[in-house]
């Protein structure tokens, strides 16, 4: 029977999958071949990635209770894929005060957050002191709250404003309370692609310099990639190998997060002929390839439920992903480009979605220490969400059902 199931799998793909499961390092060429897998070869890839996930991380699926805080949407970088940025004179431009940021952090703590993720546009009137002021204010009020903040683009901007050496600037932020940095602003780490999608943004070498220096001063980071626009499989493969090689040097990446291009409300799709985002199979394929290429150095593969939606995020858990990401509480960047999967996914809903695919929910810290395991649904804590969200969340409501309705119990 197995021979019948596998006879249509391309032999080259089968050999690459065998190498990956044996723990051999894949080349960029091999990664690109997997990124072109179709049909039976694609399904073999997805299964292989799930096997690798089980070997690397077991059946735990982690998540973090966090809040996104975008302190300003004023930005003049002009990335063609962005629907979030505004100019100062735009009617819907905003620039939140430090007091407003603190209020959002306070709300997050009340809802169980262990992390706030803080990013903003590149506002021409800001400088390095503003970034540090945010850190000092939050740490003074909430010393136990982890601050995951400031993309490499923001760090590049602040460091140039400061006149400090990069290492000194990052240490200055670390000493003010910065805990980790998001590895965003990566898009595709190929400068020919970047000239089209983000011509004013920092180049690939500068991104690597900032992330490598952050790791050197003790600031770990995530790693990201944006796909589904004008990139090719070779661009993606080279990006993954670059991240893997950087992780060998520093060990500073906590996870890898592929971010699907949201096309509806930006120039990259509407004027520059990008694809309208990735297909369902592309979404799953890149999760699977990332698992096989990045192991064992980057063992945590996160999917973005904001980009994929909760049901496709569940599918990603069967194709190599082991992390559900953060609850977020508010999300602006994807929403402003046209994403419609919501801004908040409460912890109780995450636990349900994880259990529905037979996995074990585990609350983690930003750096993947276990905060709490949830082996028994009956022992789940009460919701800390506002009442309107709690009414939709459901764990206590479902736990009161002692046995399924007769129609379900008897089958079809």
C-alpha cells in the first residue's frame, strides 16, 4: 500500500526529503526544489515536515499572550506593500503619546499579557530619545512585562539619529528595558527585490548587521520573510539559508515567521503587478520548507493567524508549525492592507484551536520558556478578556457539555 501511495512522488523531491529527515543540511537549490513541489510531491513534503516537527518539538503548540502597540502610523519610507503608513497631514494619521502607550500596556497586563510588541512608522519628527522614552516608561510602570520592540528599520533610523555606534545604541536600548526585537523589515533579503518592494528601506546587508549586532549584545529576535508578491522560489530559498547561516553564528533567533503578502490595499499589487498573495498550498508549502531547511538551529516555526485565518493556521500545525503566535489584542499593519481575520485571538480560543488538531496548548514567554501547560481542558483558567469577547470564547460553555448530541454520537 505504501508503494501505491508514494509511487507518484518525484524522485528528486523524495531524495531531498529523505536527506532532511536524516538531519542533513539542505542547500538553497534543494530548498528551491521543495518550494516548487506539486501534487503527490507536495503532500509528501507536508507530511515530512510534520514528522520533523514532531521530532524537533513534540506535540506541544505554544502561544504567547501579548499586545501589539503601534505608537504612530506616520511614515515616509514608502514601502509599496504597506497599507498602514500615513503622512502627517492625512486625516487618519496618529501619533500616540507615551501616556497612551502606557494605558495600552496597562490594559494588556490586566488581560494576562506577558509581552508588549511595540513598533511604529518612521516618523521624521522622532529620534532615538523617543524610543528610549517608551522603554523607560513601560519598564517603570510594569517591570515584569517583556518589551519586544523596534524593527531593524526603526533601529537603523534611531541609531543614525543618535550618532552612536550601532552596538552602543543597541546596548543603550537594552539597558533601558528592551528585551527582544522583532525580525521584521526583512521582506525578502535580496536587494533586487527590495528595490521594487521597499526601495527606501535598509538593504539586506544592513538588516543582517543590525540583527547580528543585536544578538551580540544579548537581544534575541524573531526572523521573518514576506512571500506571495514578486519573489521566486530561489529568492525564498536563499533567504532561508541566509537565516540559517546567521543562526549558526549567533544563536539569537527565537523563531521563524513567514508572513504572507496582503495585497488588497497597496501599490505593490494595484500598480506594480505583484501576485494577489499566496495560495493556500503556497502558505502550507513555505511552512513545511522552513521546518526542513532551518532545523535544527531554528526549532520554532510560527504561523501568522492574522494572515492565514484560524482554520488555515490549524492546517499549518499539521505541516511543520509548532507555534500559534500571539494573541495580539490589536493589530493594524495587516488590517490596513486588507487582512480580515481580526485583531485579537484570545488565549481560550487558541487553546481550543490547538486541541482540535490533537495538540497540547502551552503558554510561553517571548523567548520560549514555558509559562503554563494546559493538559486538561477542565482545568483551564477563566477568561481575562472583556465580557463581549468572553461571551464568544466558549471554553467554560463547552466544558459543561458532558456528552455530545445524539446525532454526533451515532455518527453519519
